[in-house]
């Protein structure tokens, strides 16, 4: 059986765990990164995607 855990799931220090939990509220979901990678991979052979930058838009 395979178990998937988030990085840092085993942090026992309460302060560090709380900081990581807050940080995760601001990061992009994995699906967004996967979609960007799929876009790059799905391009025709004559297209070279040499750089992919994925970031959240500014919150205003």
C-alpha cells in the first residue's frame, strides 16, 4: 500500500507546524502547476518551451 504525505507532515514542533500550515494557505494548488506543465508538454515538436513561470496574480 502506498501512502502520500505532504512534505512536513511529521513536524512535531508546534510553532514550525503552525508556520507551515499558514504558508500552505498562500501557495498555489498542485493542480495549477500540473496544468502549466501539461501545457508545456503538449506543445508541438516545433515549439520550444524553455521557461515556465507560474505565480499568483497580485491581490488587489
